[in-house]
């Protein structure tokens, strides 16, 4: 049976500028796909991977390029061959999963063969002054996990300030490739004393092959270094964790493939997100069932979100309402 495809763009305002080592964001720009068949509609939301050159215009163009096949009834398996990994395929893949769940009455988590437990997500603190790191961390001291965006300017001082502000939180530190190997080697032992749990892509992709898994006193997670299962051979033996993002993998279908393959290769799992609303986070909740570390805080950084949005309470995400997705 054919689908009716609708593609729209949404701009979500952020609560404050979101600053990372490579740029600053004031809004979340997303593309939303709706697939209607009969009385049921499936939805998907994606922002794409900006450091791969993806833009909302580009995502829309990719989706439109396969409109005829999608509206003719293409399924998820066929979609994997129609578009490359990225935000466009992610939005369509999510909409197909959602539509299947609504048509069959079987929720996505069950179709995917995972659980549906609530999960604790990190809350991300973007780059700011040292004093502002401490102030913001103190406001968030009730949360179980914080993620700290840093660059190569006063990284230790910034992380120490967060620890002062939030003595009990578990910490993920994300330099977004801003450190070199010398900085990593110098800082890692000091960050152990601050109780840092994970370092996310501290060094550039090009030098990641000089890392040895297990050598750093804090586990190191591959983010920008891995997109799909095809990238696993490049990171196995060098990183301890892999960060799975649906916009990178090209959707939940490919993300689950990557998660199972990474586990089989002995890697530990994190699920992450790009800036987007709750419809984008909902498929990530499926992957989160397989992960030790969860970073699905996109909606918390926004001033607005979807109706029936995911509920976050003290850092814990409730399972999405079927009215939202899945």
C-alpha cells in the first residue's frame, strides 16, 4: 500500500546559546517527515550532521529525491539502499518505524527486541566562563549525569568548576576533537581525581588510531570517528566506547545494527543526539536500552518542544507516549 509523504521544516529556539569547540547554535533546525497510510501517520524528525555538511535544505532535497519510491510503499530495508547515512534517511526511517507500530499495534521497542525502561540522560553544559560553569552546575546539581563541552582553553579549570558546582554527578567530558594527544595524556590522570566517567572524542579523528583502548585511565568514546557499522574496524582497539547517533547512522534500523555489532566487538555503548525535539529523541530511547551512557537531552536545551513530549524528571526520561512516537 502506498504512503502519503509530507515534509516540513521546524525551527526550535534554544534556552541559551549552545556553544561547543567548533561553533555556537541559537536554534535547532530540523526536518520533519510524516508518512500517512490509511488512518495511521508515522513521524520522524532529524537535524542532520552539520559537520558532514548537512543542512535542512539538503535534507529536504534528499527526501524529495526518493519521494516517488517512498510514496509507492518502499519499506525500511529498501530505504537503506536508497539514501546514504544521514539525517534524511533517519527521518524517513523513524517515520516508517512509527507507522509500522501504529498499524500493527506492536510498539517499536518490542519490534526491535529491546526493553522499554526509563533511562537517565546527561544534561549538557555548553562552553562558557569558568565561573559560569560552576554556577550552571550548581543549578543542575540534582541531576545524575552532566556532560561538559570544553575546548583547549582552560579545560581542567572548567571541569573542576563543574565538579565544585555538582559534587555528586557523574561526568562526561566532550572536547569535540579539540585536544591533541599530549593534552589528553596530561589531563586524564587529573580528571580521574575529579571523578570523570567518560571522555567523548577528545582528539581529532585523524589521530584516533594512535589511541589504545584501555590505556587511558578514563574510558574514551568514539563520536565523530564512527557513523555506521562500516566504521567499526577503524575504532575497535583504539576506543573503549562508541557513541551511536541516529543522524550519523541514518536511522534506527542502522543504529541497531551498529549497536549489536559494536557489542559483539567488545565495545561499550553510548547513545547521543543532535539538537532536536522529542520526536527525534524517541527512536534514540530504543537504542538507549542497549547503552551504558545516554545523551538524549536535546529537548531540554530548547525553549519549546512537541505536544506529548518526552517527560524528563530529575534527569530520567520516561518512555515516550505512543501519541508522540512508536
